[in-house]
C-alpha cells in the first residue's frame, strides 16, 4: 500500500460529469489508508447540476474522508507553508483550471491549493476533463506537461464522434499516477 499514510490534497473542479467515478476512485485511496484533505473550487462547492446537488457531493466526500472540505483561498493557502500534504491531485481538472495553472492565475481555492503546494516543490497530479482539450486547452496542457512537478493522469478522447475535441482522464490510472508522481515520475503512456 504505497499511499498508506500519505497526505493527499484532493481538489475537485467543475467537470461534474466525472464526479461519480472520481469519488468511487477516492474511496479506494481512502481504503489504502491515505490521509485525504478534500478541496473544492467555488463552482464545484456551490453549483447544483444535472449530475447532482452540491450539498450531496459535499456530504459524501466529507463522510468518506473524515475531513471538512476546504473551499476558500484562506483555507488552502497554508497547505504549503505548513507542509500539510505530500501530493495534490486535481481530479477532475477542467480546461479553465488547467489554463489558470498554465498561466499562473491564482484566483480561487483550486489554483491556490496548487500554488501553495508548489512552494514546497511537491508533486501536482492533473486529471484532465475538458471539452476543449484538443483545441484551446491543448496549449495549456502542453505548458504543464513541460513544467517540473506536474504529472498527468493518462487521458483519451471522451467521445470522438460527438465531441471530437473533448478529453477525459482514465480513472483506472489515478492511483498509479499518484504513486509514480510521489517518486517524481510521469506514468506512461499519457495518451491512451
């Protein structure tokens, strides 16, 4: 159990269609005896969608991890300075969040959690889920792929016929990507 005792900051951003499978994988991480600090972007913390109510997701994640969700800049800023986590996971990572990270725009709890963690040169695991991954977000993904401390969960086209530019991470690689990132390695292949 390579994740046993590891302190994992787990950030949810607004790709709501992937919440269910991400939470299911989070259960596996918790069952590996990792310490999970849940974090949510403003939208993921506040928005009800056709995929579920925000309060239902919040309750499920807090019950699962045994920790309150951090959802403000003030709550996440100490993660790095106080050396509170070993790795941060952004799953799902929207194109918007990826763009902000690639261009150093720190304006919410998700991006501040990453910036704070980078102060300690800890690994950042990105699990992309975006409808424009093979168009506008592609450049930003490329920027992060070439930066130190960023590691990507392998991803693929979501639905090449009806959404030809959409990509989504393969949830079955999430745990393995975290393990590799903790060793400073990018799991391969990145593109599935």
